[in-house]
């Protein structure tokens, strides 16, 4: 009788271990499914104003692409300040977008550009 009890106990602990391992697998799968999704508001196409269209083009693009295209333009034309890399020097096309300022910080740039998006 003692042998049967021991075997039953071993079988019971083995089943518990299997169930516990299965729960871990399910939890890991649940975590993988909850991957971060992009915000739809940032992905919605916006139309640039005529002044901004001269720099990035006149087709409607998402806000994220507007910023990327601006940085491509800034880097291509060497408009980033040499000493303080956070500052952007405005050329003839960017000056009206920046509200007439000749130099703007990169953090203020997105705020000023937002006024030129519909």
C-alpha cells in the first residue's frame, strides 16, 4: 500500500510541474502579443502649408515624416550650428517657418513647425 501512495504522490507532483510550466509558456506568449503599437494620431497624414511645402514637399505625410524630412533638409544644407548642435540656423526657406527667427533650438522647431500643419 505504501508503494502505491508514493507512486500516486510522484504522479501528482509531476502533473503540478507540467501545469506550472504550461502557465509560464502562456504568460510569455501573452507578453509577446502586447507589443507596443504606434499612436494613430501621429500616423495620420497632415497637409503642410505653402511655406513648409517648399522644404518637405506638398504631399500629405504623417507628423513623424515631417520631422524626418526637415532633419534631412537641415543636415543636407549644413544648418545645424557648429558650436551648439541643438541650435538650427534658418536659411531663406526656413526663416518664415521659424517665425522670422534666424536661429531656433531643435526642441522649439517642432512647436513652430506644428503651426504649419493642417
